[in-house]
C-alpha cells in the first residue's frame, strides 16, 4: 500500500476551529464564539503532526474565518469603525 492511499485521521482541534469559524458567520455578534474558534484553530495547528494527521488546511482556514468574524463582530457592536 502506498503512503497516498492511507487515510490519516483529521486533527480534532483544527476541525472544530474550522466548524466554529463557519458557525461564526451567523453568530459573530457574540464575540466569544469566534474567539473560541480562533483558540481551537491555533491549538490545532500547534499540535498538528503531518506524519500522523491531516486537516492542516482546516486550522489555517479556521484562523482566517474567526479573525475575520472577530472584526465583523467588533464592528457590529460599535467597538471599531
């Protein structure tokens, strides 16, 4: 069996950071939700092991989404702009 045919498990923190980032689209006004997703994504990328896990793209996308929605929530709450 080649290395490419083995399906590696996804990094759980990266996966949940990405999912919370998608949920933040609807609940960015509650700033704790994107902050939670940002923390999960950062932890996931810190623990990411490319030899044994997949899903790094989820962690990176989670950081981008959650950061975007932190600023959107701050704007919506009148904290910036």
